[in-house]
C-alpha cells in the first residue's frame, strides 16, 4: 500500500510535489517537541485541483491524511500519530493572495499564505487584517481557520471565525465545495463553513478563503501597568473599557516570572520600575483622543490604587518593545522544561478567582510546583501552565492528578479547556468530560457524514466512541 501511494502522489503532483518520509523530520514533531509521529511522506500540491487529486488517491488506497499549516499549533492537531499509514499534506506551495477588494474590505487567498503576509497586504490597502499572535510569520490562513485561532486582537475584532466570509474546501471524497461567497449576510440554510472552521482538518481541507479586513485605526497607544494585586484586575479591565468606547483592542495579563525571564533572555528594558506579581499590557486603537483617554484611565487607576506604576509607549520603538515582551512569553512559556499546559477560558470576570482556586489546587496536589499564567484576559483566555523548573520528573509524576483537578476547576467555573488552540491530539479524550454526551454524538455524526471512511486527520479532536 505505502509504495503505491508515494508513487501515485509523486506522479500526480510533479516535481517538488512529494517529499519522502526521510526528508520531513521537521514536520513530524511540533516546535515544542511534545508531539511526534510518522508519515509516509509529504504531499505538496500547488492548487485546489491537486489537493483534490491527492485526497482521491489516498482515499482509494485507504491512506489517511493529516493537513499541516505552519506547524505552530500547540495541541498536536497537525502531527500525524503514526497509528495508521498517513500522508502529511502541506499547503505551503499554495500561498497566493489572489484578490484584495478594498470596496468590499475582503481578501481572497490560498490557505498556505501566512498571517503576517495577510496583515501586510491589508495595510498596503489601508486596511487591517485583525488576527495577530506571536507566530504570525509562520502560522497560515488554513491552519488558523482549522483551529479558529484567536490571539491578542480578539477582544475587539473576534476570532478567526468572525473574519471568514467564505471558504473553499476539499471534501474527504475529493469533491471540491466552492463556498467562496463574500456576503456579510447570507441566511440560505445551514452555514456550512462554520463546520470547517475549528474542524481541525477532520472533515475537510480548507484550500482557499475570503476573509474580512477592518478599518485601519489611525491611532493606537499601548500601555503597561503593574497591578497592585490580582484582585484589582476586574476593576482595571472595567475602567479600560469605560475609557475607550469600542477602542480597547487588547488587554493581556503578564506574570512577573515570565517578564523576568523574557527581560533576562532578550535584554528588554523593564517597562516600569515597580516589580509586581502581575502586569497588564493594554492597547487603545481608534482615532481621536486615544492617547488622552488612555492617560486619564491610567491616572484614574493609579488614584484608585489599582496599579502601582504604569507607562504609555511614546514611540513606535517603545511600543514594539512592549509587544515583543508579550510575543516572547510564548517561546519561554515552559521555561525549557516540562509543563502541564492549558489554553483555557473562563468568563472574563472570573479570571482572578479561577487563578486563586487553581493555584491552591496546584499547591495541594504538587507542593512546590509553580502555577504560571499569561494571556488574553479580556477574552477570559488564560495560557495557564504548571511548571517545576529543574524537576520535570516530579511534575510528570503529578501531571495526571493535576490535569484531572484543573479540568474540573475549569468546568466548575463554566469554562473550557480549549479556547483558541483547538483540541488536537492533546485534548481529544479529555474533552469528553466537558461536553454532554448528546453533543459528542452530534460531533461524531458530523464526522461520519462528511468522512465516512475516517480518512481525514484520524486521532484528532474527537474522542473515540
Ligand atoms: C499566545 O497567546 O502567546 C499563544 O496563544 C501561544 C501560547 O499559548 O503560548
Ligand atoms: Zn494565545
């Protein structure tokens, strides 16, 4: 079976269209090297028709397909497990931005284009492509759609789902669904594209998309504030919102242990002199009076005793420096060691209470281990990790109990254990504890209806029956 599929794909996709297994090691593990797997090789189509042909070849030969974008995911959804013969499908050669329509404020692009390329194309058209996160230079449109990726601008502009107006998808049987409509309103039956967004490549392969652009803010100001106490977080968030009607575009929580690490590693100057347990990085984006409103808000917050110290970036370089600090938290997140990692969300007003409860649980279950959190608190989305620098073995031994307890706390707080990274291989079993059986059954039915042979991304997202 295996040599057959390799020959058939190499013939159909032509030069550069097929890489054998020995050449794709970097694609068989994620960048944190948490998930590894194996594949027969990597198909690299250059068009939707070639994707469809590759899918048909694999379907005929009973070979599974895992689609991989920029391989920046954190849940293992793009790494084939190797449990069954699998072809890795990369859309890296499908990276054309096909149309920028300023009148409609839309971009039509192939799935392999990077998030950064879309951002740059939008700015060239005096518009904003809003999705943004640290891996913008590698993460692709297709991967972001497949995981419904979030990032720092969700607070103002929504997730990937909110950006997508139309999709083109190759189905499990090789048919192409052209859903590339660009209508802000379309109530003509089921909104099928929503199934493929966050579908993690399990029911179809997104090959092209029409996405929204937004007005480019004519002004934006970023501030960094040292919180007096985590207990002041909700009040500061409320103050930021009330001082920036519609203009609060980011509100990120950073912990001192992360800031200290990034500052030490990258030689970034500490933004404020005060050393606090927690900091907030926030941005107002809009037009008139953005700077004045931000300063008024910060002085109100200082007078009210919510913050110890704060700074507003005055230059682009200062602003870039503040956001670099945030970007690099991602890279340093596990402090180079093992971490019990979460991409959770709870209602935004329960962040501080959640952190207290989860930290108490960590101390109880694994005394000496370190709860570490940063993230998009404006969305209730925390990247929460339990660490134990220098002693991975103890943490690994405690990991099962920690996960069981923290999952339960998240659900008790009416939250989710996956907010913006998807379920992938990491959470496919644990999600069964979060969703009612009827919901899991509906998900399985959708999978069976659209991929009856189970060819697309097996072992990802859905718990076994
Ligand atoms: C981020 O917000 O930096 C990303 O979601 C990545 C991460 O969780 O580490
Ligand atoms: Zn994030």
